[in-house]
């Protein structure tokens, strides 16, 4: 919504210069110390997976 608003409101465009997404190979998060660890899955905050991240980046590029 914010990126779309940049196109229509110069004040928003001036204030918002970028964004950050939390992305990793596998979506979600896992706890440290579990017996079964998933390679490529965050051990901190939940993240978007690679496929979702790629799709989002292309959507954002189309808006800019």
C-alpha cells in the first residue's frame, strides 16, 4: 500500500525511499534447540521464503 501511495502522493514519495523484508530460504521460523532443524529456516524472526520473496520483489518492481 505504501509503495503504491508513492505514485500518487509526492509527500509519501519524498518520505519513503525503500523497504526491508525478512527473507530466508524456507518460510517461517524455528526454535533453537529443537532436535530437528530445517536448513534454510530462520532461528530468529519468521521470514518469507525464497519463492514468496522473489514474487514480492517482482511485484514491487512493477509498481516503481
